[in-house]
C-alpha cells in the first residue's frame, strides 16, 4: 500500500514596518482532517507584540474556526480563495 504525504501548498510570512506579523501556511492533505470535509490543513495568522489579532485554523476534532481578538467562532470553509479573502478582510478591519 502506498501512502501520499501532505504537500505544502503555500507558506508566506511578512513582518510589517509596525512589527506586526502576517503568516499563511496551507498544506494539502491526502484526505480530510476530521471533522473537515476538505483536504487542507491551514493556519493564517496576524498578530503583534506576541498577541494574536486574527487567526484562521483547523485541527483534528475541532474543525475550521476563526479567532478575532479574544473571540473564537466556527468558520465555514468554502474554498482556499474565500479563506484568503476572509482573512485579508479581517486583517484590514483590524488596521
């Protein structure tokens, strides 16, 4: 039996002039990570001075979710393009 490993889909990190950090890491998995129905594992982060301002991520057992300041809520994943757009809009809202 042959196993397919996760493939790095994108990794980008930007340290802004004000010291804030934007980092995007997305992996394509051979199969969905339960309870997700898509095959991506991701972490999109925006923060400053060691504090998270915005984060989108998914994890086994918890699924897709979004952090905005101190609030966490379920996130409905539609596509990578929509995920990136939602994250971009949240980062802009914070600024």
